[in-house]
């Protein structure tokens, strides 16, 4: 358990924080003392997310709207966050787009849309956020296994996430001397998200997926929130340029192989 004041007095800005993993992160950060600005393209959804955070967790959460593809909108949102909450200590970029499709069926506009939301959006949030964060701030990009694992029907997402991973490392290299830490979190299948519900509905499909995970379970939102708390707090103050994989060991390979024996304890 984290101490209730692990992030007391800290301010977090979460782009794409209105649902799923990013909303779970927002709740986790608020639970340990942070104030949070939740950014979404739709202001009403952002307001609903902020209200949900304060109802379930307490603390302070504000709603902001911007399209991460538009630098001027992002800049205005960052300024609004600072005006209301103070300079930012934890800057998270998690806005993402995805639609499964074979590469031959992805037209250039669709490919560009995913690149623009995921990769360019992350660049906009971090590049513009540089002037709105405290000198020892933690910047966190939400990436995905597609960054390093090629997947069918995900060429656009694989390209975008691979770019995010390398952007994290380049910014960590350049901005580390300025006191900033730039890292990424790569979640595996996480229960309670649209992706997991769509790709692994309850029943045989989910059971088969769980059987391939070395830890023998699908992740939960708290797993990713805990990772963000670690990277955003002094607990991770010497971690810079890392992609923290939170997937129960899925990246290591299929743990359902017949030749795999489970050691007795």
C-alpha cells in the first residue's frame, strides 16, 4: 500500500484521461494526494470523468478539453491547468486511436489519423508541456505492446507506438540534464477497458488468454495506476528513459506451452 500522501501537493495533467486506463491512473494519483487535470476532446466527457474521480476517490479533479493533434488547443489546456492547479509535476500523454484493419485496407488518411493522435499527440503534450512543468517533473507516455511486437491488423498502431517509445528515450536523453524524467508504461490486457472487453470477452476466449499469461491473470486498472504512481513519485526518481511493461509477463512468450512445467512450492 502506498501512503495516502505519496503525491500530496503534486499536480498531474492527463491527456486522454476520460476513460479506461487513463481514468484509472487519474483515480490512483488522486487517491495518494495529487490534484488532477483530466483532458479529453469532449468537454462533457471530461467533466463526467472529473466528477467520477471526486465522487469515488475525493480530492480535486478538473476537466479540460483539447484535441491533442492541435498544438494551440493543447497549449491553452496546459495554461488552464496551471492557472487552476499550479505548475505540473506529472504530465501524462495517453490519448490514442485504433481500429483493427489489414494494412491493405488502411487508407493514408486512416493511417495518418492514428499517427497524429498517438505519436504527434504525445509530442505535442510533451513538447508544449516542457514550459508548464516543474523542474523535477515526471513525464509518462502510455504506449503499448505493439511498439515492439508486430501484430496483424495493427500496422498503424505498431508504427505509432514504436515512435512513442523512441520519442520517450530521446526526450529522456535530452531533458534529463534539465531535471525531467521521461518514461513510458506499456500495459498488457487490462480488465475494465474497451480493448480487453472487445478482444477477450468473458468465456473460453478470455480463459485461453489467461492461460498464456505467466502470471495467470489479466491485469486490472490498479496495476497501471500503481506503475504511474511509481514513475510519478520519488519512488522512481532515478528511472529515466524506461518503458515499464506491465503485462504479467506476456511479453516473454506463451506460458501455455505443453512443455512448460509449473514448479511446486
